[in-house]
C-alpha cells in the first residue's frame, strides 16, 4: 500500500522526461523540468515515511515523538525553492529568446540562426 | 575562521546590491582576502562544525590536505578573473556569490550542503552563460544542468536513507553492495554533465563560445576545478567508482570526439570549447584509474589545462579573431598557452603529459596514452592553424566572413574598439603565460603539490579522522 | 657542450633584441655562435660526458654526435653568412633570427643526448622553432605549416609512446642502457618499439609514407630557411634512424631474410626504394624550383635510409657519407635558388632563363651541387653513391640496386631542368638588369663548392668521422687507405680519378687556347639556331620540360590527396559531433537517459 506513492512518483517522473524529450516548445521543456523536480520531491518525502508516524510537529497530541522522518521534508523544502528559482530563471531566458528570435520553437529558431550566420 | 571564506563573499555580495557597479570592485579584494586568510591564517587539518552540532548531525566544513590546495587555486583564479574580465552591471554581485558557493562546495563535508552549493553555482552559471546575448545556449545548459542537479539530490537522499546521516565522512561506511553503485551512478550522471564528458557535455560549446571574457573562465576554469575536487572527493575518497572501465571508456571516446569536433570549427571560440571538453575528459579518464601517480598527473594536467584555457579564452574574448598585429605580447601569451595545451616542451603542458604517460605506462594501461597522443596530434593541427592565422592576419587576403560564425560575435566586433585589451587582462594573461613557462622549467613546484593531493585523496583515513575526531 | 647549449639558448633572446637595432645583427649572432660551436665540437674528444641543468650525465658526445653536429654547424654557418644580406628581404627579421638560433639549439641538443626524454624535448624545441619560421614564406606556406606540424607530431608522438613502452619495461630512459636488453624481448614488442621510435625519423626525413609535407613546406618556406630545412632538419631524422639502427642490435634482433639482411632492415629498404621512386618522379614534374628540390630531398632520404639499413661495412658508411653530401648539396642548391630569387623575385622556372652570364658564381654553385647529387666524380656525391651501390650489389639486392640507379639517373634529369630553365636559354626582358648576388652571399656558396670538391678528392676526413661512428656501434669499419677506398668488389683511388679529371680538363683547356678561337655567339643563338628574331617571343624551352616522360605516369595516385581525404573523414566526424551539439535540450535528455541506461545495464 505504501508503495503506491513511489509508483506515482515514477509516473510523474516519466511524464516529465517524456515531456523534455518530445516537446517542441522550449517553454514546455522548462515545465517538464519542473515536473521532474516535483516528482523527485514527492519521492524524497515518501522515503521519509515511517509507518504510523505523525507529522513532525511537537504538540499536545504527540507526547511521544512518533514522527515521520523530518529530514527529507527539510531537504524537499530547499529543493522546492531551488526549483522555483530555476523555473524563474528559465522563464527569463525564454523571454530573451523570444525577443531575439520571435519564436519558442527550436526548429524555427535554428532556421533563423542559420540565416543569420 | 574557515567559514569566513564563505561568509565574507556573501556579505559583500549583499552589500553590493544597492549600487550596480560596486560588486566589480569588491571582487578582487574579496578574492585577495580569501587568499590571505588561506595562506596565513589557516592550516590544513581543520574542521569547523557549524552551530557546534557534531558532524553526524550538522554541517561540517573540512579543510584538509586535499581541499586546501584546491581552495588556493580557485581563489587565485577568481582573483585573476576579477582583474582581467570585463564585468558589466551586477555581474560583480553574481561573481561574489559564485565565490562564496565555490568555496563552500570545496569546504563542505555534507552532501546536502554540497547540493545546495551546487545548485547555487548552477543558477549563477546559467546567468553567466547568458552573457553576450546567449540565452539559447544558457537555456540548453539550464535544462541539462537541472536534470543533473536532480540526480545529485537523489544521490544525496539515498545516502541519507542508507546511512542515516548526510555527512560525507559517515557515508563512507555504507557497505551494501547493491546500493552503493546506485548512489554512485546518480552522482556520476551529475558529474558527467558538469564535467562536460560527451555525450552529456554537449551544452559546453554553445555556452563557452559566446565571446565573453567572464563565461568561459568562470565556468570553464573555476567551476570545473571545484567540481573536479568534488568528483575526487566522492569517487576517490569516499566511494568506489562503479565500473571505472566504463567511465574511462566514455571519457576516452569523449576526448577523441571533442578533438574531432574542434577540427571542423571555423570559429575559434567553439574550437576552444571543444578543446576544454577534451582536456577535462582527460582528467576524468585519468582520475577514474584510482592510482595515486596517475591522479597526481591528472591534477597537474588540470592545472595546465585551466591556466592555458584562461589565457586563450580571455584573449579570444578581447581580440575576437582579429589577429595579433598590434598586440605582440598578447600573441606571445596566446602562443605559449596553445603550445602548453598541446604539450610542447618547455611548457607546463609537456610535464603534465609526461607525468601522465609515465604513470599510465607503469600500470600497463596502453589505450589511454595512445588516445591522449592521438588527441595531441589533432590538437596540434588546429591550434597551430589558429596561431598561424592569427599571427599573419591581414597580411594578404581580406578576412573571409564565414557562415558558421555565431551572430553574437559579429555584434561584439562592432561594439569593442579595434584591438583593445584592457590593461588588467594584458597583465593577467602575461603573468599566467609566464607561470606556464616557469612551471615548464621547474615542474616540481606543482608536481609536489599534486602528489600530496593525490596521496591524500586516495587514502580515506585522514579525512575520516578529521571528521570523526580520531575515533568512532 | 653545456656552455654551447646555454650560449645558444641565451643567444636566441640576444639575437632577437639585437636585430631590433639592426636586422643584420641577428644573422651575425647566429654566425658567431655556429662558428664557436664548430670550433668547440671539432676539438671535443669523443665520449665526453657532461651534465645539463643539474641533470647528471645527460649529455654524451658520441662519434655520431660529432659527425652530425659538424654537418649541422657547417650548414648553419653558411646559412647565417648568407642571411646577413638576405635578411633585408625577410618578412619578420627579428623573429626569424631568434627562431633560427633556437632551431640550432634544439638540433644540437638532439645530437648530444642519449636520454630519450631529453632528446624528445630538444627535438620538439627544434620543431616548434622551425614551425614558426615556415609561415614567413610565401602565401601557401601557412597551410604547409599545418602539414608540417601534424606529420611531425605523428612521428614525435609515436616516438614518445615507444619511449614510454621501453621505460615501463626497462625502467630507464637512456638509450644506450636499453640496447643490450632489448634482444630478449618478444618479437612483437621488438617490432613495435623499433617502428615507433623510428617513425620520428621517418617523418622528419621525409620517407614514404610520411613524405607529403616536404614539398609544400620546403617549397614555400622562406628561401634561405629551405636550405636549413632540407640540408639540416631532415638530417635530424637521419640521425635518429642511424642512432636506433646502430644501437639496437637490429642485425640479431630480427630474423634473417635475404642475403644476410634481416627482415626489419628489408622493410626499411623497401620504404627507401619507394621514397626514391616517388621523389624522383614527382621531382621531374615540378615547375617550381624549390618544390623540385624538396622532392629531391625525399629521394635522397631514401638513399640514406637504404644505406643505413644495410648495416654492413660499406653500406652503412655509404649512408652516413650521403648525409653530409646531401646536406652540402641541398644547402648549395637552395642558397643559389635564394640568390636567384633575391635578384629576380620568382621561383617559377619557366619565368626565368639565361641567367648564366648575369649570375655566373651562382650558376657554378648550382652546377657543382647537381653534379654532387647526381653522383659524378670528382664531387663527394660520387663517393657515397659508389659505396651504396657497392654494398647493394655485393649483397645481390638487384631490385633495390635498380631503384637506386633509376633514382640516380632520374636525379640528373630533374636537376638539369632548373639548370637549363633558369641559367641557360633565353634571357627574359625583365631580367636584363639582373646583377650577380652580393659578395657576402657568394662567399658561403663558394665555401660549400670548395668543400664538396675537397671531400670528393680527399674523402679521408669524412671517412675518419664515418668509421668512428661505425666503430662506436661495433660494426666493422669501412676500409680506406689515404685516398684509396676498398670494398669487397674492388677499390678505387679518388686522387687518381681527380688527376684524370684534371688531365682531361687541362687537355681541353690547351685545345681551347691553342686552336683558333671559335666565334663568340650571343646567348640568343642557343635557341634560335642563328635566325634573326623580329619580336621578342618566348622561345625558351622550359614549360612542361619533361612532358614526354610525365605522360607515362600521368594518372598516378597522389599521396597528398590520400592524406587530405583522411583529414576530411575526420572533419566529417567532427561535423557530426557538432551536429549533436547544436540540437536542443530534448535531445540531450535522450542521450542522458541512454547513458544512464548504459551505466545501469553494465552494472547489472
């Protein structure tokens, strides 16, 4: 039962990889990268799961510290932030590319470049 | 004290945000400060546990015999770059953060910490790669580097799952024969991408050939050196390299393909970037053999490659392909650097190849030396061709505008003044060229250092002693 | 030795800066250094051992070193002397002088050390120094430089690989220490190492199959430097060949094949044969003076290789003697070409003609040079050719002897062409005011002529050097006694030959003086048969001089094209790599997944 989350993570990873390999539009490739990040984050959080564990927050309900592993969650927080930063940066780059070449399709861009060169 | 190496650049980076051009002036001073600290106030064999958390629970910054020389080298390169590169607005801030991150990745003894620093380096690398209107190349690099970073994260997390801690030293105790290769493969993918081993390093030519004086040096020299350090640390010190023959073969194929790729290029920048791929692939191929003499020669080779490419890329950035007619000293530096890359005596490159070949033959490895020499023949062909063209430019036929040249570089030609090299760049390139000659005559200077590094890197005991404080 | 090398190294810098003051000072520095070197090394005892830069015992002065160093220094002295005037035409005089001195430094270093790595270092210094002089010549010299460095690198790196193979087996880089042990290795190893080490020599002396660079490089380099390239740098290759063939016990290392010649030598002799063939026939086709002589260097390199590979009493001595002969002759010829170009501005044979009265001393130099190359007494060329022929015939190697004879005859064909085309025949109108070359240029040419004839009549001095070398290698030395040279098939006395020549000359002179004077006809009558010309058309037979012969082998395969096609294949692969680079990130991910899959598959 607890393995389902791993399968979900792999499926999303597969979607992301498929997206990068097959999509023509550069922005879609960027989003696929983001999807891959998400999949990996899910995977990491799932790794930290302890059977019957509670959310790792000290409170009245949990006198005994029966938590899921908090460390992967911390890692994932950082990874999400990094992913956001990369996504933002990629978008800016795409804006530049669009300004320069007028399109986000790599084939069209290549044609334009070969004319210029 | 060690943390100052990371904290000071970061502080100055934040301080330079309000004013656009301030960062550029902070950078050489920060690099100099780092060097001074390293030389006079620090000694190898120190460890700093951040927040007083013991190493297994917290982040440990380790300064041992391997990281110390690398730190000196990297900070020295940053200082040189600060003096020679033309930094536009805000680039100073970026490079200050890069300084912090690069120092951090060398110092840190924690996997996740190194992941964070790696991602910082990557993000800055994407921005720097987009210098001179090269957004397309930077985007390619971003996609590829993003996947590489993800792989690294997976590797770090796997280490945690298996060993319960993120500390590099403790990770050495993982002995499960099924998991260790998997972990290593995750890390290996990242390094193959970042260290430009073909076919995963295909982003490099587009990124390095944008004609900027910052990009190829920041990425090709500084970042590469720190990542070679990380590669050595993870694969030579902590884990065993999975299937070293495969890595070796991939690297050897990469060497040959990169050299052949360089042969065809009509643009000097792309040819040089292919040469960089080939050089770093040689280092990777040599390191994968896990022998102390070979590793020492590999570090020597890295030193030579990085310094020569520094000179070549800087001169290319400022001179384009305009030739050396009014810049004899630049031409001499360029020629010295190219001769050193190929490996002619009496330059540093010759000794690099000599030590490497000698060590390889001693372990009866016959394929890699042959590949290195074949690559040297091809390298000699195109580097000498470029040298002759640049020295004798403008003497006869008018310059032919080739169709393959990137349009970005033509823009650069129009903007920059005729044959103008900033004084800082001239001084730096001459200084580095002289270094190549000096090392060519006295290779012991560098060789002793690299032997020291190699011996320490392959022996995991000093590192673990440092982290575990002499006991379990 | 040590001080000489240091002076040369410093002299390069000194020459560079002095030539900024006055460009003639550069060659003067070179001349001074070469004469100093000649004096020192002439008197240095064979077998002296010195250290260099703190490396103990790294310089060793063997008989072979002495012989080759003296040849080199003679060539360089004449070159430097000639340059004192010629340098005014050089494109970059400062770099030219400095790099020339550096070339001398590298070359002498090669001759002076048996330590293979030190030898390699000096070798590469000489290559790099000469590499940057070559593009100072004509326009096409830039592409030629690439050929030069690539083929030279192929040779040098194979040499380096072989050196390290030997080091890993024997633990030492000193060639003389290895020579004893190598006979006990496996056959494959012996073949591999010998071929690897020899390929540096083969590449440098322009033997087939690594000969394609000679034409363009020697033909397009600055004029006087071609003399150094042809007369001296290729001799560096011959040095390596002689050193290796002498030091390794080749005769016993490989199995006997034919008439007492072992199989390895036999392969080398065949390479030499093909080189002679290619060199001779390609030279016949050439229209450019210098490219023609470049092919002649290929052919003569073949002679030297054959002589050396025979490894016997007469043949080896003949090969060594031919080294000095070709050095002198090639230098003479290229210097005379340089003088002609200095005055007329072109190297194409069919653009010149009738310069014999305008430049008589140059003509005589060239004449003696080609007589020496063709191997006609009383020049020294005859001695070496005779020795090689003797050895071939005494071994019964008639096919090779046939090639050698063909080469000899063919050599006279191709060297005659510039003679007739440049010096005889019709004087072009634009060359009417051409004067003789300046005196300073003439002096070295005259010296070389004198040396050639001197050693043709009195070959003892050279034979002493040569037999010392043979003794160093433990071979039976060539037998000679005064001016009488002995071989197994007979002997001859060079003095007698010279006396006969002089007697004939005197008889002819007497007849010329006593008999009624013939009518002095102008130059024009040579080719007009006494007709009166109304217009100044071109009646000079120089274009496609040997068309009847060239037609015979018109469709021959060209090695240069073959090499170029290899390069094109490599470039196509590179283009493929570049194609992949220009794809987008999606393709990269695909590749990354592929590599990941590959790694995982290998793991499990």
